[in-house]
C-alpha cells in the first residue's frame, strides 16, 4: 500500500470536531500511552485499523440500540469513509496525541454523544451514554483492532494482547466506560451477556455494501475493499456471524487472506512522516520511523532515549 493511499485511508489527520490536533507538538509532551506500548504498535497499521474498524462496527450493529444510534444520528450512510476516518482520528488522539489534546477531544466526543438518544424500530429507548452501550462499543473497538493486527499483520502472544487491553483502560475510562476488558476471554464474556439481543437487519448488509463498493472510496481497488470486508466478517465470533446472517458469501478465501497479510506486513514497515504515529515519535525525540523498525532496533533506541523536557503544565501531572 503506497504512502499516498495510506494517507487517503485516514492516517493523515490534523483536526477533530473543529479542534486542531498537533501530534508533533509541544516537544516532550507525553501521550496517554508510551512509545513502547502495544497500543502504539497496533494503531500505526492502516490495514489492522481498516479491517478491525469494520469488524467493530458489525459487532456494534448486532445490538439494535447501537445500530439505531449510529444510523439515525450520524452521517454513516452518506459519508461512511469520512465518518470512519473521524472515528479513526479519535482513536489516534487517544494513543498518540499529547494528553491534554486527548482529554479535550474525548470530552468533545462525550458532549456530542450526550445529545444522542432515540428509539429502536421496536420502540426500545436508548441513550449513547448508557453505560452498557459505552462498555460494548469500547470492547468491540479493542477486540477488532487487536485481532485484526494479530490475524492480518503479525501474530501476538496472550501476554501482548493483555498488555494492549490494559494500556487502553485509562482512555476508556475517560469515555465513561465502566467494564474494562483485560483479555479476549473478557470480551467473550461480555458478548455472551448481550448475545440474546443480537439480530439481523438490512442495515448490516447495506453497511457492508458501502464498505465494499459504496461512496467515499479511499483509493483502494474494489477487489481489495471486498477482501477487507470479508476479513472483517472473519473476525466475528461464530455466534455474532450467525445472528447477523452473514453466510458463505462472506467467507475469506486463502488467496485473499495471503494478499491481506502481505499488505498488513508491508504497512507495518512503511512510515508516513506526516501521520500521527511518526509525528508523535518526533515529538518525543524519537525517529519518525521508530515504530516501523524491528523490535530489536526499537529496544536499542529506547535504551538510549532521553525524551525532550515536557512543558511544565503537562510534566507536573
């Protein structure tokens, strides 16, 4: 995947909700998580973000309350790529931006969600800030991104997965999440409690059609977009796929799996200098391509690392 394509895919970001977010400044300002974190490692990869993000939406859409909230109160159906990129930007801010910028954006998202409420087609009332919904949305995002990286970029150990979940907990709490996920097993336990609610709906098929060939193309051939959509479906636990009635037409064939793994592995070593992962590395006194070097090379750099002095207001935290 070429640099210009990855920029269009959503890694070139500098604002959210009207706020300018400078990932490169101020020098030395710490992020919510450290450069050697699993969060920094996973979120730099656009293939994992693309596949994992769609999987997360499918998991969310299984619940009528979230499906109605997203479809009725956002621009997903008219600008799915733009909406997805803004969601990706919120995730990037929580991982790579200075802490103060992250808190500001998260508060803005919470304020926006405080106005989102309505009724499902069956008449059930929902609010976006209902704790059960916040918990599930946060869990699906973590599960989707992490397992997309594990499946289509580089296999992860159970210890690495647990680190990823633990590192994301402070940001999740800022969003109002109460039930923290510490492992894939914790995710499955949460899913099992919600599973009786899961149901098929035409919106799921419409969403997948948009992902595969709908408006808002991001420079990827339709064939690749179809592969990525099927890859997203492949990440769903069997009970979710069954309840959503996503049958054999969404099976991912071995050749497609090989192609996506090659894309994921390549993207893991291609730095985009004006994207958040590279800019955050520079802010902390590391090379722009720090995250795209081998694990051994990163360890050597960190052993010699002396981050720039942080601004006093942030350093005092």
